[in-house]
């Protein structure tokens, strides 16, 4: 699966009004990108994808 497809799934979950807690968001995004949770073993590209995922997921938390 591509990152874009999975990001679209996140957006649809946001539309369903599901708002996970901050730790869940970090764990979910790490899994989505394919990096170990709380690791520093990732590429610049993976880090950018992780940050984008967190921003999208946390945007929903902000508007609740």
C-alpha cells in the first residue's frame, strides 16, 4: 500500500469523528510509515511521512 492511500484512510477516519490520544497517534503513524515506535532509526523521507501523518491526525484533535 502506498503512503498516499493510507493517508486517505486517516482522513476518512477523521471524518468519522474518531479522535485518538497522542500516544496512539505516534504509534499508529510509526506503524503506517514502517518505522519502530520511539526509534531514531529512520530516513529523512520516513521522518517527513511520520510528521505529516501526525499533523493530519492531530489536526482533528485540535478541532474537537
